[in-house]
C-alpha cells in the first residue's frame, strides 16, 4: 500500500500549519513554498480538509487558512480519510473472480483496513510537532525549515 501525493501533502500542510501557525491564519503560498507543494494542488487539498472541518478559512488582508481543531485532536487518519477517502483494502464492489477463498481473503483485508485506521488514529499532529522539535526542527522565517546539527 502506498500513500498518494495528495495524502502525503495533506499531512505535510496540516503539520506545517500546526508547527508555524500557532493559531494564526497562514497563506497557501507560504505553506506551499515551505513544503514544496504545488499551490494549485494545495488549494484542492484544503477544500477537502475544510469540508470535514479540519481547517477553516478567512478572506481578506489577514485571511488565510488555520486549523479548526487543536493539533492534539487532529489524527493522521482524519487527514488521510479527508483527502483520500476511507481506507479500504477489501475487494468489495470489484469484479475479482469467484474463488472459494475470496471470502477468507476479503475478511482479512477488511480486518487489516480497520487496523490501519486504528494505527493512523493513534498519531496526532501535536505528536508530530513534538517529534519535529526532538529532531531539531525549528520555526524559521516562512521560507524553509532547517535542522540544527
């Protein structure tokens, strides 16, 4: 299983907002530049995140996007499901053949999907911010994140 760019960029953008935003509104162009994400693609991702209530937006000179929830409440699973849809490794609805073993495999894949959901819901954005600090990541100017060695 591989996470798409949309899912990965969604996580990076929300983490950037928690790490740099400190509750204030951030511009898409600044997040896109810091994280090397195409701005137009990031706009699409923010629409998905806004639709499920993970971010909010405000127009105007002091406008931009901000987290709509505390970073400790936002889980990786929330972000991935918002931009990718539900995690479903099963074959439901697909024409895969009629093997007598298919129900056994389907049950195992459904169980695995639930376990992946549980794992992703066990990691919050606040925890990732803390990991970043432990790795020496510092808030810098809106241009780039740097490591101090």
